[in-house]
């Protein structure tokens, strides 16, 4: 079990456009397992590779209450969407802040699964919102980008202060990029 460090807003590495996964191999499956461990421990309902400083198109999700519905999406693409849903969103990269964001209420997604097998699925409600939130991460986008610049600025200032005050100074860690 490995718990990975999660990047925090406004770390510029969160703005990286992730590259497609080219090979689904044991190294990638180890990363997937580590991402699930990290997400469940946080706790959270989703995690994008971008958030753990791996700039490949990979997300993990589990919106169940008992860790019974893990979903791995490699190179996910939304091929259709509809409806409008407005719900409070949080983000493990923006700890402590929850704000309403408007998104599609259902999505049809094409991706590959943990073994590299092709997948197509329709998700609704919280799962659909979470998939959109995680794909945004792969495109370097954060839920705070949907808020007013005033709100975004306030959040940025609070998190910058918290990072400064933290003894490990984690937000100042090296800006080295990690690609597997
Ligand atoms: O991407 C992330 O940072 C994970 C994020 C996903 C998400 C939450 C809400 C709406 C859209 C996307 C989180 O998991 S934040 C934590 C959270 O929502 C939660 C934590 C424990 C139990 C239930 C929810
Ligand atoms: Zn997030």
C-alpha cells in the first residue's frame, strides 16, 4: 500500500495537460492501486493522475459508501452528455472548500479499463459529476475555475498561507514533472 502526495491548488503542476496512456502494463496497474489507496485514505470519491503529479490520462472513482464500486478509466472521453446538475463539489487538491458547480447530469464515456479492455458506460448524478471533475483535472482544469475570480483568489490566498505555515512546506516541493 502506498499513499501518494496530492498536489494542492495553486500548484502550477495541476495545470498540466495529461498525455494519453500508451501501454497498460504492471507499472500502470501499480499506480492505479496506489491511487485507490490514496483516494480511499483521503477520503475522496475520485482521483486523477494529475493530482499525484503523473501527467497521464488516468482516473479512479468510487462514489459508493462502502468502497464497493471502484472504477478505473484510462484515456476517458465523454462522447455524449445531457441535462444540468448543480451540486456542491470538493477537491482533494483544494482541501476544505466546497462550492456549487453546474455540470451535465449524465455522460456517456468511452475509455479503457484496468486490463486495457475497451469500456463504454453511462453515468448519472454524482458519478457523472465526478467523472467530469476528474477529466477536467487531466486537462489542467480545477473546479475553482468555474467560480468568480474573487472567490478563486480568496481560496488561493488561504491555501498559500496554509502551505507557508505547514512545517513540511509541501507546497514548495520541487516542480519536477513525473511521467511514467
Ligand atoms: O478530484 C478530487 O479531488 C476528488 C473529489 C471528487 C469530487 C467530489 C465532489 C464532487 C465532484 C468530484 C473528492 O472526492 S472531494 C471529497 C468528497 O467529496 C468526499 C469525501 C468523503 C466522502 C464523500 C465525499
Ligand atoms: Zn479534484
